[in-house]
């Protein structure tokens, strides 16, 4: 069903360059940027989650607001590099259910981050126990979602059935 | 050094139980996922600390971030373990790989940076009040750490790009061989 579009995408100059260029700035550096972006958004988010779960209690939670813009930098770095990687091998990703699982985990993790970010207590504001408890549940879910997204992402390299639109499906 | 590489390759390739597990259907992908989760834990907590040194979230006393260090250590332990498992399974693909050699170099630099930081300035830094900017000399440590860990990530991802070719032993003479001597 998607094949004509995949075929067109794979024949574009950008896709071909990403896939076939011997330049280190094609696939390898884009992949490296994707990993740095991962470290920024998931890494800093997990640091915030750990703080909400009660570790490093001397860091005032509102101060994590300062790191949120950097998480968005990581996110946009990964949206961009992710689209470039997707352009290189669209069939490989889009015909693999694990890819949608990865996107699902990322989506939920981002919604949680949005919710937590909006409700981060401002200075001097008392945090009620129930709020703290809900916060903790969200923080734990956030960590699980990022771990799930990372695992699904790694498994993309091993679970695909079709590499390119014309390639013979793998067993 | 080439002799040391050969010895290391021989020694690591003899850890059979690890290699057997890694060669099962989902062994390698699972350990790879764990390696990336460890990366996230290590990089996220270290970056938060480095960025505080560089001037972000200034209202937090620097020592407060010290409480996150155990997670960085945990991330490092996870990755040293999972990394060693790759090494024991395909030692020649790493030991003669330029990207891997540089990865180790940057890890060593990051380690040296931590040691000097704790010995030279940590005591002074821990007394800094909230809201106080770290002195320029301290910022250098934060910037070095951030740069080193980014370099470690980049080199790690380049390992598959710089797969070493085979060569005969005489060609491999040099400080560090970057091809697989046979």
C-alpha cells in the first residue's frame, strides 16, 4: 500500500546520499547526533524523574525548569536527525511495528513531561501529599517510557523484515 | 602495544559463557539496549551537573547536584559491564578499531577530569552558596566533562563505521594497530 511512496522516497537525492555516501557526515554523524539528542532529552528527563522520586532531595524541584529548554533542544535535534534517518531507510522503519511502538513510548513520555512541567511547583508553593504521589507515578512511568523507547529503538536494527522497498523480505 | 592488543584479544575471546549468551537470538540486541539506557543515565546526570557548573539553574547549590552522582556511577557501571560483554564477544572488532580506541581515550580524559576536579576544586565548589556563579577555572572542568562525554558518544556510534580490515602482522607494527593482524 505504502510501496509507491516508499519507492519514491528512497529514490530522492537526500535519501540516496544518506544511505550511500561514504562521507562520515551522512549516516554516521546523523546517528551520533541522534544519540546525543537522546542523552539530552531522556537523560535530563530521567534526572528530573529521579528528583521527583525523592533522590537528590536538596535540589529544589522548580529549578529543573532551567533544564527544560535543553530537553526541547534534545527533542528537536532528534526529530530532525530521526527524520533524516527515516529518509535513509523508510521501508525498514515504516514496515516494522517496533517503530510505531518506539514512537508511542516517546509520545507518552513527552505528554508526561508536558504535564509534569506545567505542574512543577513554583517557589514557596506547598506540595500536597496526593500531588507528590501522582507526581511520583508520572515520574516512574516517564522512566519506563524512555527505557522502552530506547529498547525499541535499538531493536529496530534487528527486527525489520524489509530493508528497502525492493529488497527480499528477511525471514 | 600491538603485542598487548594481541594478548588482550586472546584473553577476552576466552570468556566463553558471555559470548555464548551474546550469540543467542536476542542476546546482543538486549545488551545493546541496556548499554543505551546506561548511556542515558550517565549522560543525563553528568550533563545536569556540568551545566550547573557552567551557569544553568544557578539558584541550586552545586553540592545538591552531588546527590545525583550515584546515578552517574550506576550508569557507568551498567555500561562498563555491557560494554565488556561486547568486547568479550567480538574482541577483534573493538581492539583494532580506531573509533573504539578514541572512545577509550576520551573516557580516560573524562576520568582524569573527574579526579583533578575532586582533588583540586571540589572543596571550594561545595562551599559556594546558591545563586553564585562558579569561577572560570571550575567552568573549565564542566566544559571538559561535557565535551569528553559527547566525544565518547560520537566515537561509540562510529565504531560500526570504522570496522577494522584484516592485515598481516608486519603491517600492524606501530603504536596501536588499527587493523586485525593475522
